[in-house]
C-alpha cells in the first residue's frame, strides 16, 4: 500500500475470538478484545489461546488485535498484569489499550500502547502528554465537538481514535464512582452496576418534583453515521464501535454498516485508504436500527443537542411495525388469547414485540405464534393483518388495546439470517502463468503489491483445441474459493495454451497461494511501542485528586516522575469519606428538562457567570445531588460512599503521602 495515503481504521469489539473473527470477516481493520483479566468487562475475558487464534486470522488480512487492559490495578495485581502482557504479546496481540499509568513503569515487551478512553482525554495538553510518554494511539472522550477534536489532532502526531457507535456512558469515561460508592463495584475495575440506567425522581431546591421516575442519566446510543467525513477531516483515523458484551449478530451488522460507509467515503479520495487488506461482500443489508439500541444521538460532536437522553426507558423499544386492531381476552379458554396487528411487514414465531403503556412504561411481548388473518380488511392496500398469540395471557398485558402502537425489538428472521454465513472478505490478486525450464511457473501478486512464485515440473502437451485448453487453464487457475484471495486478472504468457492435467494446475495454484500467504506474513510489520520523550515531559497539572484514578505505587511513581507534586489515591482506596463528585458529565439534566438559566437568557454554549441551583435525584433510598458548573457547561453528581462499602476495606489499600511543593 502507498505509505503517503492516510489509513482509516474500523475498530470492532469482540466478546470472544469467534465474534472477533467474524468482525474481521465483515470488514474490521482491527478488533479489540479482553484478555484473561483486567479488561474492564468482568464477563468478557478470553484465554491466551483464543487471542492467538484471533490474531492468526486477523493478520492474514493485515488487520490487528488490540487487547484491553484498561482497569486500574492494585499493587498486588501489577506482576500478574505484566505476566499477562508478555503472554498476549507472544500470542500475537498488536497493542494494549490501557488506563493505568503504573503499567508504563513495568518491564513490558515492546507492545504498542493505546490510551483508553478512561484516561479522560479532552484537551490538547493531555493528548500531547500521552503521546510524549509513549502512547501510539489515544481514544478521545466521547463528549468532544469537532473543533475540540481538530485542536487535539493539530497538537499531536499519534493516531486518534473516537467512538462512533454504541452505548454511551453518561459520565466522562473514568470519572464515574457512583457504582463503587453505592455497591462497592468499581466501574474503573470493570464492574459497573449502571446506576445511570435507573429511574429517578428529580426535585428542585424547594422540594418540588420536576420529573417523576425518569431515567434522566440514561443516554441514547451513539451513532456517528452522518459525521464520518467531518470526523476524518477533523483528524480521526480510528473509528471505534462500542460493544464487548454484544452478540455475534450485533457485531456483524454494525461492522458491516460502518465498513460500507467508510468504503463509500474513501471512493474517489486518493489521500485515504483502508488500514487492512481485502474487500468485503455482504449477503444481507446492514441496518443499525435492527439491533438493540436506545435511539440514536451524535451526542456533542455538533454541539449540545436537546435530544440526547433515553429518559423513558433504557431498554430497546425496537422498530415500529404497526398498531393493534383488536384484542381478544377470552375467559376460561387457555391458549386462545390473541390480538391483531395491522402491519406493513410479516410477523414471525419467536419475534419480540413491545409497546408503551399510558404511563410510558415499556412492555415486552414474546410471540408464541403469528399468522396472517385470512380475509381481514386493512385500512390501506399496503397493510396486512397478523394475529399474534403471545406467550402470556393477553389479560396480563396492561393498556394493550386497539390503536396501541406496536414495535418489534426482536426479529427472529433477521437473527436467523445473521446466524448464517453473511459475508466474505477477499484480497484481489493478479496471476501470471509462464513457461519454466521443466514445466510451468505461476506468479501471483496481491493488491498490496506482495509477490510470490511457484514452479511445477510437468509434461506440457500441445493442445488439440487451443481455445478449449486456454479456457481450462484459466478456470483452474482462478479456483480461489477456499482461500482469502480472488482473481483480478489471469494472464497466460506461455508459448501456447498447453494441455496440462487439471490436478497439476491445481497443485501449482495451491503452491503459489501458500507462498503468497507466507510472503504476506513476512511483509507484515508488527507495530512496536513508541519511545517516550526524554527527559520526561511534565504532566499538565502538578496536583492530582482522586479523579486521576491512581491506585498503585507504580502509577504514583509515574506521575511523580513527570512533575506532579500532590497525588491523591483513587476513590476505590476509600480515602474520600464525605460528599464528592461521584460523576462528572457533559450531560445536563437542567438543560434536558428546559430548566437551564442559559436557555432563558438565550446564551447556550456561551461562557458566563450564570449560576444554577442544585437538583436532587432520588431512587428508593439512594439520594444524589446535581450541581451545575455553568462556565464549562458541566454537571456534577454529588454523593458520599455508603458506610457498608466504606467498612469493606480494599484488599490492598493504597495510601500516598503527599509530597508538597518546595519553597
């Protein structure tokens, strides 16, 4: 590939190696996956052998495998983490995604380092610092605008990664401690209890309820499909899909969706190329709306929006399919319950349907059997009537009545489609058959310019029918169906189209393909760790609070070596007993409820001295205070750690003695 062209990387998630392999098959240039431990997803760990299996497959296409090691570590976990890094490096992993700076103080193999989004990278200064200490790729905060992204790109030369799809943490990543404060489960250690998805009552300073049982901290899902060109122009080179807990169908569909969009973007752009090899064909039409989602938002990329929240429900409502025509609720006739739906699309046995009650509660309905209603008259010719027999009595479904809008949140036929082979990825090659001293030679060159040659000693007989012999040679040379290659051109440069047994031509082709795969592996350049700037550069600040997530002495030493004078321990060390910011977020509940003082003044996005009174969130016995920092337009969710959690001392408590500035 031409080095001067800018490589765009589509980065897909993988819960396990099988999903990762299908992500590559569906067009991913890189896959990120958890290793045996420390991967920020407690239920998405993988053995080293699985990492090796995935890496072997990915490397055939020049794709890469990134292993997540993005939790904060206790002192007693540093050596096991170092050992794991050595194992995944030897297994073929191309990079580590890390949050804990203590890892940079360890004797690691020369594996490339990527700064996780938990590093909370929002400023050019922070980004440049991480580049200078040895990170080759940095994952920006999801909350950034295009101008902010561009400013970071202009201040750095490393690769810049940005989330383009999937679930959104409402907090700046790495800056949420509600889970640990309430349950002892740390989000920064991969065990978030997702308090942001709960319903809350919101009250003002006078105790008045301004929102009742709303999921006011629950965001819609990220979808940057319409912003890819702008993100490229702003400096993004790696486009990341969230979802290491997602199933196979989700990863196939969303990876295919963004592969298509990026390929379309690169068409006609001589300055851009894909970061790996091959073109992918899909046997289905990708559609991100058909997977689990909470609605779509592009968040803050184009500035603050007023529709970023999934306040009614954190669940997946699905796509609208029609409305209820009639409900049958027989008494004493078990199994006869049904309701009719007027719809534009067929319904299937095993589908999942949903609807909202009058109180906007989402109700799910499992379809036991669905069948068209013969002779039923729909309101329009394009509509049809389907009778749904649910798995539960219709009488137990609240507010289900004629006129109720019905959604489908599980399409059984769609799931079956994606359970089959749904793509193929091939690298184009040019084949050239030539005469050799004792037989034939086949040269094969792939789309990346990598070349291989194989020779075969064989008898060459003049053909009785030249055209037929030539057609046979082309047919057998082009049989690449069980390989990762496809023929772009086949040239016969022999004295004549010899008659050669098909078995001989097939053997020659197989040898050439094997030689090409070996040549591709030799040509593959493994990314290595970037060298840190010497002498050590200064961190942008000289004081770090618990928000810096320093949980081990190696991380403390790292920051001290880079000029930080005051270093507090991570929140998980239980040194913060009083009220503190348990979450910092760009999302503003006041703004979402149309209570923001700036909205009244008409100066949204303009810095000023506007002050907003706190609000209070209540869920059961849990109470949180919302405080608003209007100058940067941020919200702090304030609370304290529970005594029950506080009494559970960390397994390896970390206490740092503050070194005060001299003089």
